[in-house]
């Protein structure tokens, strides 16, 4: 039995999750193109493109977590 007020698990991925996956796929495709048509230093170019994409996504996830934390903190102060 579920307790009242307990958080529920949402099995359906959010729109933000789908957008992040699309950005990751796009970055992977750009990295693949950079590898295939990069000429000299193709592996390094592909690594730079892919790492920049991953870094952007990690920054985005970090910002969303900080926002969630801030909103939870503001909710606690309003209840008190």
C-alpha cells in the first residue's frame, strides 16, 4: 500500500529526457561525420565533438538538479 504523499515513480520518460537523448544522438552523428570525413587527426576531432556534446549535457543535467534542489528548499520554507 502506498503512503499518502509518497513520491510515485514515473515510468514514462519526460520530454526533457527525449530531447537530451536526441542531442546525444545528434552529437554522436556529428562525431561520426567528423571521424569519417575529418582528414588528418580524425579521431581527435571526433573525440572533441563528442566530448563537447557530453559536457553540454552534463551541464544541463547539473542545472536541472540544482533547480530541483532550489525548488524543494523553497517549498520547505513556505511550509514552515
